């Protein structure tokens, strides 16, 4: 039986452009950033970020015309009994 024992939720933002989501690279070093098809791979930004072009990007002009969208992240902690 699965029982929910905790839940965390917070509001944040992600950067999107042309149906892609801006996140860390896939090489597990977290140094490079790249565009992903999956929004769960996006970097979560606090709500104080007001302009995506302020974010460091390895792509010249890569964040021009990008948009911030507000999202809610939820983590549910479950116990398997």
C-alpha cells in the first residue's frame, strides 16, 4: 500500500522559446546549458527574474525572444507499506 507522507510545492518560472525549455546539459556536469523538449529538464528560476536575456547562455542571442512562464513544482513523498 502506498501512503502519502509529505508534499512540497513552490511557484517558480522556466524559460521557453519555440516549444523548447532552457535547462542544464545532459552530461551531468551542469556547466553547459541547452534547450530541451521536456519541461521537466528546465532550470527552475525564482519569481524575481524578470527578463530571460539576463541569464548566461552559451548561445549568442540564444535567449532573445525567449519567455518566462510561471509554473508550480510539486514533490510528493510516499511511503510503501
